[in-house]
């Protein structure tokens, strides 16, 4: 069953940043949906915990050049 994860993400400056991060996270095995907002500094996603864990998701966000608070 999918779980929902909400994170505060800084470093997104525009809609392009949102789209880049969304594309990167949606490519991860186990992530089913992503909503990102640079204005709200948030990322919310649904994921399958048996396929991917929160640490792997956070690492992917950091690898994309953003910070998780």
C-alpha cells in the first residue's frame, strides 16, 4: 500500500525546478506520484515502502541539487 511523504525542500527557484525534481522523483522505482511547489517549498509524493524508503527519496532530492529541511 502506498504511503504519502511530505517534505520541505529548499533551492527550487521556478517552475522549471519543480518539473526537474518531479521528473527525477517519478523515475524512481516505487514512486507513483509527485507534487512539487517552489512557492510553498514543498514536495509531496506517494511511494511504495517495500520498493523504496524515505532515505533513498531524500538522497535523490539532494542529488538533484536541492535541500531537504
